[in-house]
């Protein structure tokens, strides 16, 4: 779908309401969905959590795998069961942060106006009759800023894993109903390499609070079976 984000304004959006229904419908072509390291422990019970490498910057990004083929989101197909965990970014959407092009440390709140969640009859108001932000909007703004801070930590986490040579490329193959699916360009944490780290580096990971996320990522690989089951259902 087409995305059209505009700065939120108390006059223009005075009577706008946001439906708070959680759904992947607007991201039906997202095979990968960004995740923060803080979400790993809970998200690992639903999604395979992986890393992908940005072809332009070479930086690694943490993601949840939602499909077995490019452009596929098995959580957005008709009749798909709801996940037991929704990514944090969905709970804030269609509100987003807009970075100031002249100062990347300054942000404003943006609204994805073409989202079907935006309407004037159902959901939560963003501004009251006096043009003041509602408690709902205040909370959403706090959530967005918290999500940004967590993303900064997640990016630092990925950089550290790469520096410690803990990320390894991993090919995944699965056969479903006689059809083979192969996934490339994905990275996981190398558990053997982790166990061989010098004590000082391992303790640094522990002191930074990254160990739960590391083991959550490793455990999340079992969720490939869950994803394969969704694919089989979609193929039925």
C-alpha cells in the first residue's frame, strides 16, 4: 500500500480518531519486521528472530521472520491466527516519529494518513475540543520515544555481536507439501562462538543485559516449525 506520513497537527487532526486494533494487514508484503532487543524474550515464543545485513551500510538489523518467500507475510493472509505477541511498532502505528532533516536528534510526531485505522468515527481521539492532546496521544508519544531509544540500543547490540564475530550466515530450508522453500541472507548468533568468548567479553554482555536476548534469539529458531505450519495452512 502507499504510505503517506504527515506531521500531526492539532487543528488539522482535531477530530481524527485511531482504531487501536492490532493487525499485520497493512504490512502484508513484509517478510521481515523490525524488532527491538527488548522484545526478544517475549517475541521468541512466536517468531523466528534473526539478523539481516543492510546492503548499503553493512550494518546488521534485528528482525522477525514472517514469511518463507520474499514479499510474504503469513500473519496477514486470510484466516491467519493471531500471534501470541504483536511487535511493538504495531502498537504505536499509525503514529510514527519523523526526524528533523536538519537535526537527527529532534523528532516530531507523524500520522500515516492512508491507514484504515485513521477515521473520524471509531477509536481514540488525539486532541480534545480545545486542541489539547489527549491522554491517549501523550502515552503514544512516550511509547514512540521509548521505542526509538530501544532501537538505538538494538542497533548497538547488533554492532557488538558483529564485532565479537558472533553472527553467522545461516541458510534455512523447509519442505512443505512437496514444495521446497529456501531462505538465504539471514544471520543467527553462533552459540559455539559465544561459549568460547573470553570471560571478560562474556561478562560484558551479561552486565549490559544482553544475555536474555541472545538466548531468546537462539530459542526462537524453534518457531520455524510454527511458521511452516502457517505456510501449510495457507497452501491448503
